[in-house]
C-alpha cells in the first residue's frame, strides 16, 4: 500500500469518525442558502433580476469549497500541535508525498461537502439549467477543491497557531468571498467593487460554476477556465513551497 | 571513524540568528550502547535530538547515523532510527493497530510482513488485546508503550527516547526500562535517551554525556564522572558540573528568551 493512499485514508477515517464535523461543515452554507435565498429572493425578483436562489447556489457551492478547503488547513496545525506531524516528517518519505496524501484527503472531504450542499439546494428548489452540464460543473468543483485545499495547506504551514489562522480567516478569506461575485451580480455594482471582483480569482471560479449550472456568466468561459487553471498551479506551488519549509 | 560507531556528532553547531543553541559538540555512540544525554532545561538536548533525527539542519558540523550523513543521506539515516518523542505523536482518532499500520506503510515495510510484525510488537508491549481501541481512550502509559512499539516496527538500529518516562508511574517506568535493556542485550540495538531522572540514567546507561549551555561538559561512565568530579553519586557529579541554579529554559545570551520562543520570533521576522 502506498504512502499517499494511507495518508489519504487517515484523513477520511478522521472525518467520518467525527459526525459533528460532517454536520458543522455544511451548516454555514445551508444557513446562507436559507437566509439569503429566501430573505433577499423577493427583493431580487422585484428588481427584475429573476430567481435569486438560482443565482445564489453556485456562489454557495464556492463558499463550501473555500471554507472547507481552507479550514482543512487547520488539520496541519492540529498535527503540528498534537505531534503527529513529527511522526510523518521523520519518516523516510519525501515531504511532497506527505503533503499530497494529506491534501488529497482534504480535497476529497471538501468536494463531498460541496456535493452535499448541491443536493440540499436541489431539495430547496434549485434547478440546473441543463442537467447535461452537471459533469462539467463537477469537474470545476474538483479543480476548485484541489486549489482551495492547497491554499489552506500553504497558509497553515505559515501560521504558528490557531489565533493566527483566525486572523487570516477574518482578513483574507471573508473579504475574498464577499468581494467575489458569489452573492451578487456584477452588472450594476459601484466601480470599486467591480474592480475588486475582477482582480479576485474567486469571481472567475464562481462564474464558471454559474455558466455550467444556470447558463449565466459575466466573463467568457475560456477566461474563467484559464484563471482557474492558473490559480490551481499557483496554489499548489504555494503549498509545496511552504510545507517544505515547515519546521516542527 | 571506527566501524562500530553508530551515532557520530562532529563539531556540530546550531544557531538561531544570534542565539547559539548548540556550540560545537562532538560525541560518539557505539553499537549496542545505552547512552544517556543529560542536561538542565534549555541546555541544547532537544535541539541535538532534533538535528540527529533530521528535523533540524545543523548550522555547521557533521552528524552521522549508522554511517549515513543525516543531511545528505536523509532517507537512509531516517530508516536507521526509531524515535519516541518527548510529546506524544500518535493519531488519536485512529486505533492502535491503525497507527501501527500507517507507520508500517510510511517506512516501506513489505506488505506480507506488516501484519506479523505489528502483532509481535503489540504483544511485546501488552497492547494486543486493546489493538482496536481508539488511541484517545488510552492512558499515558499505554500511549508510551504504543509509541515504543511503533518506533521499533521497522527494526531500527538506533532508538531515540526523548524523556520517555515523563509523567509515568513507577511500574510503567520499570517496565519501559526492562524492555529497553532487553532490546539492547538481545538485538544489539543502540539506545540514545534523555531524562531528568538521574537515577534512571545511573541505573540504565552504559555511558553518559552531560550538556550545558550548548556544550558537552563531560562524557563517560558513571564511575568516570564521579571520579572526575570527586563525588559519590551521579546526581552530585551532575550538580557539580552544571551548577545548582535553577534554569527556566531562558538565558541572558538569548535576550532572556528560551530557545523555542526565540526561534518562533525569528520565524515571524
């Protein structure tokens, strides 16, 4: 059995053995879905923009991938704090394989959560424009789960403790999320907001999801795909680079 | 270097910025020896073990395990040792058996030998009956035993024990040292350990090195150390060599910071 597989398996076992984690991780996106979807839905309709729930779901899928991917980084901090990271790092195995096994575990978990949120959305009344595009949406979700888990792993390798991670969360992750087009369309927003969204890679991620799910888009799909691919490469590089320098 | 030397440190220095944690230490441990590494808090013990076990790179100097250079032939060096860390390093959400299994895969133990070896070692430390319990349900002593079993799983030549008996009751401590002596006698395994309990070192160790302020102040058997300092017990010799003042892991050389904090500050900068 290979090293990458056993480390992946460990992540999966950890996850499925703690039921509170499974529920807790999808609680936040579902809350957003209910509060915003129903709360803002009627105003959105009156403004002539159509069905807000349809618009919102791709954004909430991105939110699920973003937060579970980045929060998964806390696993690295846990392993550092509670010692298991040492056991992995003194083993005669390259750090790349250690990172790969762990990060693939994290990506699998966040992908499962995003799929669960998608199923809940459908139960709440969300209908994709064309079901035939669903495999494409799933492919984008796979790419995003890898990107955002790597991002989380890179950040966690840099910060010293849980408080530091909290700061990153408040000053980096939340702004990134709110300044993407996840929650509102970019058509009539003030210029500064539009510019902030246009330089935010997450806007292109949600745009691609929206294109394949409800056939609405702000950018060209080719541009979305290019930005996602570039972000994936940069995030993986960032994670490998930071994890390599990690000292225990 | 002679062929039966399995741990060798030559002129090893480790600095963290302006802080000198280890200042030019050299020592040798021979095959099958039980070697105790003693010193007050903050003397450089943990830094030395971290360097020997490839977790930290020395600033200068050479470290060899089983004649593999620890910085240049990292994987071969890593295969030659097992370690029981100062703080537990088990995965609590897995069972004892699963922890052993992860270790077996990490160390590339052939699949057809894994089951047999895991059973053998879990029986050795008396945990076979509890193999399917989660480690989070284990007591401190059980965790230590499991870590020892895990450290031995890949048949290492050298076993590092970093304060292995900290917080254990007398029964478990005796049991642990019995295992260790047995391993050294029957398998010819080399044991390198640190402890703050001098009676343990006096009873178990073949040879002792005492480190203080990042330098080795004495090396030898208990008899040699007591003779050198003109004292009667190891404790008296130790106090004679390292002084009677209390250490709090800080020193003026580090601007009053302990090494770990100074390292952390340095990382941030």
